[in-house]
C-alpha cells in the first residue's frame, strides 16, 4: 500500500562531487538546505526524492536528473520521479529554458509519469502542469506553453495553499514568465508576495531565497533583496550558484566589494566541481565588479584565467556570453579602442552573442579614428537583428538594435554630425530604459545612457551630460564610468 509521507530532508552531509553534464549544471553541493515535498512514493526513496527537489531549487539540473532516475529505479511505481527527471530538463530562468535536444527526453518522461499514474490528486496536478511545457513542442510556441504551465501551477497553488512546494514552484513560474518590458515588475512582485511569508516560516528552504533574489534583481526592488541574498549563500554554502546569487543584488546596489567576495567564492567552488558554465558566469560578474572599483589588474588576471581554460562549448549561450563579454568589458570600460576593434566574433556562438563582439568592433573603429570601418559592423548587426526577429527572439533582437544605434551614433559623431549622433544615442538609451536585463548578465557592457553622457561631453555640453550620468547612477549605483563622467562634467562646468 502506498503512503502519503512528508519527510523533511536536510542535506548536511558531504555528498559526492558530480561532474557537470551540461553547462547549466550545478554539481551536488555539501549542503542543499531543507526541503519537504509530500509524495506517495515508497518510504525508502523519500530522502532521495527530497534531495532531487533541493537540487532543482539550486539549479543543479544534472545532479537532480541522476537523483530522480535513481528514485525511479528503486520505486518503479513513483510517477513523481519521472516528473522530477522532466523538470531537470526545464531551465526556466535560462536561455534557452528548454534545449531542443531535451524536448524528446522530457516528453518520454511525461508519458512514463502518466502511465505509472499519480498517487494523489496533487501529484496529478504537478504532472499535468509540467506536461504543458512538452505538449506539442514542435508546433506550439514556447511562450504559449509556458503561459499554460503558469496557469496550471496557479491552480495547483490555489488548491494547496499550505503546500510550500506548490507555492514555491508557482512563484518560479511567475518569474520565468515575467516580461523584461514590464517596468512595473508585476510578476516579480506577485512572486515576492508569495515567497516572503514562506521565507519567514522556512528559512532553510533553498528555493525561497534563491527566487526572491531573482524577483528583486531590478533597480526598483533591489534593496529588498539583501536579506535573501545573505541567506541563500548560508543555506547552501557549498553550491556555486548559491554563492554567486547574492552578487545579483550586490551589483544592483553598487556593493562591489561584496560582489567580488561572492564571485571569488563561487568561481572557486564551480571550478572545484567542474561546472564550467557557473564558473564563467561568476567570472563575468567578477570582472564587472573589478572594473567598477578600478582594479584593472585583477580584471586582467581573470581574463588570463579565461584564456587558459580548455576549449569551451560556445554553442551554449551561458558559456558563450560570459567568455565573449569579459574581454570586451575590459577593453571598452577602459577605452582601449584598438583592443575593441580587434575583437574576433566567436565562431559557433549564438547570434546574440556574436552581436556583442560585432558591436565592440564597431565601437572600437568609431572611437578609435577608423569610422570608415563602422558601416560593415552596422550591416552585420542589422542582419543579426533581422535573423533574431525572424526566429521570434524579440528580446535579443531589441538588444541588438540598441547596439546598432550606439555605433551609428558614434559613427555620426566621428563624421561631424553631432545632432544626428545625439538623436541616435538618445533613441538607443530610451529603448534600453524600457527593458530589463536577463540574469545571465550584470548589465549592458556600457549603458547607452552613459554613452549619451560621454557623447554630450565630447560636444562640450557638460550640464546636459551631467543629467544623463545622474540618471545612470539611479538605475546602476556606483558605475565607475558614470562617476567619472560626473567628475569630468563638473570640471568642464567650473574651469
């Protein structure tokens, strides 16, 4: 007879280090926090099942998959084990959230879950909800499937108001579907309203502070994220992702020393556990923080570490973005235009990563006295933008359009067309202000509005430039370029 059990599983034991199976993996840490997921599987697999859920909450997808596979092997009648395996393929906050190669595997697991049969109505709801992600994946847009999943998780949460896992997974669904264009952050606030009371009642649950950090990873709400940022690294101190996540809030608030400390720890842990994707992600945030504090030599040392890493899988967005962005940050933040112009677009990388490298070349040419070379880079960006729009990737198409506007503005300035230059850069800045960044990046390489301030300085309009730098510092406190721009504007205003 199958029993409905609730067993709290607190992973305070040293677990074996598992190699990352894909770039989104976060190998099993020594401490995962406390998770209690009621299920009707065999009592013998309860701790193992809870371990799998805890791994999901720290985005340790490869380790979670293995854990749920072991649960399914030990208890063939555990339908929720197949739900867990399919959840391990669903990376809701990453790009892409569902890799094409994993769709068929996920569909197979959902079929197995349905064949085995859910032990309770609640379990059936979990399985049905996830089924929307895989249903008709070849013909139905992901956004439609994700919206259906969110609605199903909302219904599950409403029917199980005291169920922590139902509430937490629903909050994650809300965050995953939050529009970057919604500057009111409606879904983030809705998720936070669910998670904050749970945080007080379940301080050792790994998913709650993790998802609160994501909810507050914007200029409007960042101050509210400090408690969660501090807590998550304490709940799962051996998890690279838990060590890194506080830096999302630290970056938003300009707490550079805290960000550096967090990402040094995350980089080391990820390296020790063989998690290349997470290691590079921490390194990118680390370079960003070093540059804001003027620690150029430390940033350069991270770039040397990058160069010494073995051949990277640049077809994966998370890896390609960090590996491409880091050296470009160093070049353009320090106005090394020759270095920027010599950037080689990464072969095999996603087009929206290639766009960053093309932009760097165009910026380097425009600002380094080779404006005649900019049009080729502009043409490449237009083509990338077209490709991204045609594929339905509207977010990165918009970002690529902003990059295009920036290099066209600097090209116009080099060609002595100052009014056209300001108009183009202001349009890029206004567009950038309407959308949020994604979790993969600490922010634009250089905010468009910061570039507008620099452009106005070059045209000897210090008072106008100061207003742009002030706006940058409201949305991105402590940005070194904006602070330097303010000082330069003050010097020009008071010779």
